[in-house]
C-alpha cells in the first residue's frame, strides 16, 4: 500500500515536471539574412505574430533580419548549439550540409514561381528535409521561395561567351559554383551582405540574383544589363534548432509546423504577383534587357546535370515530378 502511494507521488511529480516543460513560456529568436522589407522577412514577421497569438501570448518571437546574427553559415552554427532557436534559411546554406538539397538548383527544373510552389510543397520534396537533423542539426519544417534567378551584368552580354572569364558573384554554394564554372565564367562566392559593394567597386562584373533584390536593394543602379534568364528557383526553408525542438511540447511543435507552412506558403503567392511587377519595371527602366532561356546555357546545363546526378540521386525523380507539374 505504502509502495503504491510512493509510486503515485513519483508519477504525479513527474507529471507536473512534464507539464512545467510543455507549458513553459519561451522567448524565441528567429534569424534571417534578408532586410526587413524583403518578402521573407515579412513572412517571418507575420509568422511571429501568428505564433504569439496562437500561444495566447505565452511565447514571443524576436526577429533578427538583415544578417544581424551573422551570415547563414554563422546562423547555422548558432542553431546547432541552440543559441538561436529558429531561422528562415536559404536552401543554399543547407545544401552545403546536405548535398541532396542541391538538386533543387537544377537549371530550369521549373519554369515559373507557380511551378516552384507546387514542387516545393510536394511530399517528395518535403521528404528531403528529413535528413536535416542528422546533417545540419536543425529540423526543417517547410519550404517557401524567393524569385527565380537572373543575371545582372556591368558589361553587355549577348551570348554565353560574353561571360567567359568574367567574375560573376554567386551565393557561396557548390551547385552555383559548378554551374558558372561549366559556363566558363569565374564564379566568385560572396554572401548577400557583400554584393552591393562588390558590384559598386568592380570586384565582380556580374551577379547571380533575383529581381526582388535587383530592384529592392537597387543593385540595378550599379549595372546596365539585366539578363532575364529565370534559370533556377530559390527555395527558403523554415528551420528550428534540433536542440530546441527536443525541448518543445507536441502542441508547440505542431503549431510551429502549421504556422511556418502557412506563412512560407504566402511567399509563393507574393512572388507570383511581384515578379510580374518587377519584370515590368525592369523592362521600363531603360536598362539593357536580354531575354534568354536554356539554350543560352546549354553545355553548362548538361555538365551540371551529369555531376549532380551523382551528388544528388533524387535529381532524376525531381525532374520527372517537375515535368508532370507543367
Ligand atoms: C542570395 O544569396 O543571392 C540571396 C540570399 C537570400 C535571399 C535572396 C538572395
């Protein structure tokens, strides 16, 4: 009898301890690279407000946009130690840890942001996030998107040979370095925060970028040729530190997943509308607009594909899937 009450007492103490952790209020920190006016930052802000409201004020989410916590490699380290709770990270940084994610940079995998949205929300692509806890120390909850990639150049570009030997800024990832090396350019890895200066001071001749930043951050003021190439999609991933995730209650995990999905899904809607606007603005700007498609990059695409089919075995299936969505 005595033994039974002791067991009950222990069970009840354990129960209260469990409730204490599951209901514990927490001030979360969410980092991202983009400036406050960027669509990803707006999605993060809407997510934070929604999550706070959903938790009835128990949780808060403080945002750190514009690389306040460092570049993405640094943010990823902070996520691994639990010093940072969450982030909206480019798939780019994650592909440095999990090369399978590099398959999402397959040139012309998608033709539009609409198609990117369909692909990135498919169960097949969602599954790619499963490897993140082991490889990157984060739990990947949902994909969103940035605009399709274009090229902004300080010098005229009529054919791919005009880019030969040219210093072309890329986000520091292997998939992009490979693409531009195969094209014969000199890919120059520079994180987003350094791009404007690199373009302004002539450190690079051209940059791989999307229209939002070409317009939003006024990169176009430093270069006269916009190559409307739409050669790759640009996924963003909502992640939570795996260490932090382990401490969360099932309810909080569920809420984070649902709300990150909801707000990152808004990025698809936003870019579908805004990309048209930015393209119109670009066309009306007096800048030299050169419209190119896969044929411009032909040999580079073939070489890229051969290499990345080895590095990312999911690539052929993704191509198949993307084709079925057209
Ligand atoms: C970039 O490295 O080009 C980039 C990073 C984050 C958002 C958009 C672009």
